[in-house]
C-alpha cells in the first residue's frame, strides 16, 4: 500500500517557513547539532565520493556533513536558510583550515542551475521543510545525471520521530504539513524519488544521544533546540508540565544506558540514491 500524505493547496508554506526560521534561529541549534557529527562522517564514507567532487549540502545547519565531505577534499557548497547556523559552521571550517562555500538558501527553491553538483546531501535537515515534495524535487533537480543524493533522516519509529509526535499532541503542527519523519520511511522514499532515482542503499542505523541524565537532556534541548523551546513557550504552566512529563516518559522508554548516565538510542535511515 502506498504512503498517503496530505497536501493542501491552500497551505501557506511561506508563512510556515518564516515561523520555522524563527524557531531554528532561537536557542542555539549548533550546540545540539555538533553532537551528531558522526552521522555526517558515516554518510560521507558510505557515499565514497572522489576528491574534488562537487557537493551541495542542503539545510546544512552547523555543517556536520559539510565538514565531513570537506575533510575528504571535496568542493562543498553549504546552504541553509538560517544564516547564524552557517556562521557557526564557518567557524568550525576555519578552525580546521577547510575551504567551504557558504550560501543562505531555501531548500524548496535552491539558487543553482539544473544538474550542478556531483552529489547533493542533507543530514537531519531537508526533512524539516514544510513542502516535502518541492524540496525533494529540488534535490533531484540540482544533482547531475549519474550523481548521488545522500540523506540521514530520523525514522517514524525512532526516539526523535516519537518526540515529534509527542510534541504534536501538545502543540499541533500547522495544517497541511506532514511529519518530518516521513523522510525516514522507505515506502515514502520509493514513491517520492523512484521516478528519477534508484536506491543504492537504505540502511537503518542508530544514533546514541549521550547526556548526564534525563533531566540534563531535557534542559539542554529545552534551552538550545529551537523547536522544543518554542513548543514550551506556546504552552501555559500546566501545559508545560504535561509536555515535560510525556517527554520524560519517552526518554525512559528509549534509554539503553548501562550506567548512571543517559544513552538514548534513536534510529535513523542513511539513504543513498543514484540519479538516472
């Protein structure tokens, strides 16, 4: 059975993106994003791009995939619609002496000609665009025929996928916007990219969120992870308490730590597509 997604032609994606921009620009996502660096490194290894390949990182955030490919001597163009995140990535690149081209850009309207790059990548970035079909089309448009699209996306069943669902129970998402975790669903990937791409690999992996405790994770994400910060701000005191309780219960469900610290196992899909 095919995956059903709701697309409302009256949905104001521009207004939704403006609110998302504020959310991602609040807090300091770079402090959360940097902990995910290993996923960018693993994607770069899986894709096995040659030195000097042209790479476009879409919704690059603070640059985990950007830096991973730059370390392998690829020519990387790093884009995001939150300029502060690109600035954070730029500081990391400068500290390592890496050359990266940075450009503020909307993943749903990339400012590049058709078939401009040998590979287009995104790690936990493009999946958050409200108009999923449009952003998927842009990835396919920007990559050369014979090139690759590499993605790392949280799955619906993962801790982060369930965190989205939990937050949505308390602060409903905008009408007409599907869950970002659809990007981690194999059937959705097949249907969305199958007309122009072949799936070279679709691997389910696990990322380990390691924090001092459940309380530490909660306060860290509530302080630095913009979407969670904004969710709490949208609720009154009773609503905040209820959301916190539900998130703490979710953390307990996914905690696999064998010591006094917290270790949350969150599944994600590492995907490599080949453009025909």
